[in-house]
């Protein structure tokens, strides 16, 4: 695509523009023979109160090269509907309407509408349409659709919320250079390895920074760009991957997007402390991301970090009840796994006075048969409870279990 200077996205005031389009629609018809616009001379008296509308109608009547003359009937009706909905029900309703209409169109009708929106300078409508076009595949489809209309392409790209967000993230010249590379990639295609190979700031690449800051739209665009290493650990200190950072900061939507990306390594342990993303989610307490990870294909629940801690160890130590509960429900979870210091998850929970977690782990051990009530009582040096357990045939077993759970 030949790159043209990008025109600014002209934003008409919604009220006068609505009057303009509505009135022009009311005073124009289509000749049945050639489809050309024909002026009806009994135009509304409202034109006297709107110089902009009056000039537009006069231009059409005189055959001047006004943009309105180039808008076909179908596209004009869609634009009018958009403006009417905005006036009647608000901008959000109009946004939903145009997104649904646009996505239901075939490629040809989409191209014609985008070209019309460009000629009328309707930046708000272009923004609403592009707000659902956030992935690399979406942007590439728009590029292919408008391959013969570079001005319209750059107009809608200027109105793209995800590209606008990228521009807003820029704080220095080196970052502006990276964003320009992304824009060039959008226009011409190519390899996007620079997204993860080049540092965006002193700590992270652009993909890592977006994951760390919860930039949902930016992650959606970059994750599937050709050449991007979704498992890159290009971080200055701890070798985090983007998924590690999303788990650490609790950015659920970012994690969801990354987990849906082909090639994602959910068990990546190249981080400095050999922690997997599940370790980090268990540590940080983000139960939503823990749940996403546990549902992902091939997740390894008993992986150990550099100190021998499993995700369950971390969740127990930090007292994250929801995470502990989810981990305990997974088949194959090792409740009795020992760290390099010979500590179980139960030991760590006790050391941090995580009483709710202690009760959960004790019950799980009893259910799994890895520890009897007598073993538990003896280990807790509770001889009274141990003696009571031995009298379970006398009908005290139920009360004993309640007592143990409340320890």
C-alpha cells in the first residue's frame, strides 16, 4: 500500500451534522433511471437556520464536487441511522448499533461504508467501528479491504482505539520509533520480532510493558503479530514472561488473551526464581488467573521453584484461601510435597498463622488418607484428641472430626 500523508480525523459536532445529513436526505431523491441524486426544491425552512446545511444543499444543486454527492444510498442510510440512534439513545447505543451493522455486512459493503465515513470525516463513527477491530488479523483484514484507498485506510487507522492507545503510551523518542514500526507493520505487513526483542523502557519490551500495565487492547493487537515471541523473557532483572507479569499484577483479560495465543507456554519456568505463571498467580492471590491457568491445556500443578515450593505451598503460605481451595480440587495435587527445607504446605500455613488454610489442608489430608486422625492428633501433641479417636467405635467419631477441623 502506498503510504499517503494521514489526514486528521475531522470530528463534526453531532447536532449540526445530524441536521445536515437528515435534511439533505429529506430533500434528495434517487432517479430511477441512473441512480443520480436529484434536488427537490421545496427544501425545509430549517436550512435558513443552518448555514452549513444551506451551503451543502446549494453545492449539490449547483453540481459542485461536494462529498455528499459521492455517498451512495445504502451507505447514506446507515450513516443517518447511526446519527439518529446517537441523538435518540446516546453515543453508546449508536456505537453498539454500528458495530453490529458493520460486522453483519459483507466485505464490499464494509469497504464502501468506510470510504463514505472517510469522505465525510466522521471520526467518531470510524472509532466506533474500529473499537472492535483490535487483533492483528482484524487490522490486516481492513488493510486488504482498503488496499486501493490509502487515504481511507489511514483515516480509519488514525481512528483506531488500539493504535491511539499505543501513541498515548509514548514518553520518549525511542518509544516513538517502536510505535512507528508498529504502524508500518500495520500498513505493509512484515516481521514484528522487535516487539519483544527491543526494550521499550529500562525494564521491559513493549509486549511485557503492556502485560504489566494491563493494556488489554495493545496485548490483543501484538500477541499474534508475526514474529512476536509470546514466551519472551526479555526483562532486565527477573526474566518474566508477559504471562508471569499478568499473573503478578492480576490482569485477568491480559492473561486470557495470552492463554488463547498459539504457542503459549503455561509452564514456563525460565523466570529468575524458576516460578511458573501458576506459582506467580498462587503467590499474588489472583484467583481469576489461577482459575484460567488451571483450565489451560497441559498445566502442571506440582512444579517446583528454586526453593522447592509448589503453587500450593505459595498459596498456603500467603493465606490465599480461594487459590488453596481451587488447587486442592485438582486431581493429582500433592498435598504432602516437601520443599528443599522439608516443609509441607501445611507447615508453611501454620508458620504464617493462616488458620483457615490450615483447616482446609488438614481436611484434605484426611480425605486423601495420607494422614489419619490419630496421626494428626499425635503430630499436634494433642493426646486428649488421640485418645478420643481411639474411642470412635463408641460413637464419638463425628464430634472428634469437628474438633480437629477447628484446631
